[in-house]
C-alpha cells in the first residue's frame, strides 16, 4: 500500500473543506472590484474561443466573437451549476447521519455553486452593458436541470466531473500571456477555478463511492445515460452556436453572406464543443477516474459517441 492510498475518505473530504476555507472569495471584493468590461479587450482567450477557426474574420471581428463567447460562457456555467447543486444536495442525504466531514464538504460545495451562479448572472448583465442589444440565451436552467436529474446519479456525476475539471484547463489558457485579454475576465477564470478544483475532488469521491453500490447492469445502463447527457449538452451547444452566430452577423457592422454565416456558425459550434465537452473529456484525470470504473467495451462506446461531435 502506498502513502496516497492510506489517506482515508474522511481525510480527503477534510482537505476539500480546508481548501474551501483557504481560497474562499467574494464576488465584489475579490473578483469584480468595481471594474467594468471594455470592448477593446478580448473576453475569452484564443485557445478557448478558437479564433483560428473563424477564418474569414478580421482581428476586430474575432475580438467580438470572444466577447459573445464570454457572455455565453457565463450563461452556460450558470446553467450547469443549477443541476450540479441539486445533485450535490441530493447526495448529501447519504451523509446526514454518517460522516459529518463529508456532509460539511458537500454543503460548502453547494454554497459555492450558488455564489458562482450569482457571479455569472452579474457577468452576463455587465457584458450586456457594453455589447449591442439582441443577444439571446434561451435555455431554461430549471428545465435542463429536471431533464439531467432524470438520469442516474452515476451519469450525472460523470458529466459533473467532466465539467468541473475543464475549468482548470480554461484557467490555464487564460493565464497565458495575452495583453489583449480582459483582466476582469482573467479573474473570473482564476477565482472560479480556485473553488472548482475542490469540487472536482468531491465529484470523484462521490462518484467512486456511488459506483461501489451499483451492479454491472446498472453501471452499463448509466454509461448509456452519460452518452445521452453529452448528446443533450451538444444539442444546447448547437442551438447556442446558431443564436450567437446570428447575433454576430446582426451586430458586426457589415454584410455577411449565407455561406460565410454558415462557416461562422460551424466555428462557434467547434469552439463550444471544445470548451464544454472535449476539454473535459480529454482531461487526464477524467480519463483516469472513468477508466477505473468501466470496462473496455464501455470506454469504446463513450469514445465512439464523443468522436461524432467533431
Ligand atoms: Fe462553479
Ligand atoms: Fe463547481
């Protein structure tokens, strides 16, 4: 037995609490600090907005794309955090009369996600102050949460770990030297990631704990449900790519013909699939935890499903 495997689950939950207390931040005092967005800045780094895929656009237009995507970033997080909190609160029942350290860790997790939703609502409103009218994000967070929570806990935790791990990658992208990137948006990535890193540890603990109680048949069904959930996320991304491309065409200040509009919509979708599906699915930690729980055949089913979303 190596030193790492000697750490008990209670100790792992306790570490998450320590880190939650250490990094805890306030929306106004730490993240926003009285600042405003400036349309002279990019909001998302090129590595996330995939500006190279927007081959027909000028640099100024690519900056607008990064701003639209930044607003959508805030809205997508606000959306997924709605079902993540509900699932975490549900899982906390398992600890009510058991490990009180685990219970505290999950309560803090939920509290942080409520704060993140408030942060992302603020970011959406602040971006709307500086960008032209007409932006749409018509996805109902509660309807999505109901649909997601209709799937098994195993599948929801798989999707949640995927999401919470990619915030780390997004933060790393944003700290790459980029003098045109909004300092305020950089801080959104930084502060969000600080609390997400312990969420990802808790997702893993809860996923592995829950998995241990499943039969092989239940797990096999859950793998298909995870694939269904990823497809549902992709459906949302397709609709938003269409909405955001339409908004870009409407506000970019020049005539965009149909072929180019279609190419712009494809580039938005490519960027969103990278941001919300592949950057998490390709995260080494996600692959490691997932492969420790599933068979080779199940892994191939997931890989085949992900490969269709290119
Ligand atoms: Fe969050
Ligand atoms: Fe989180």
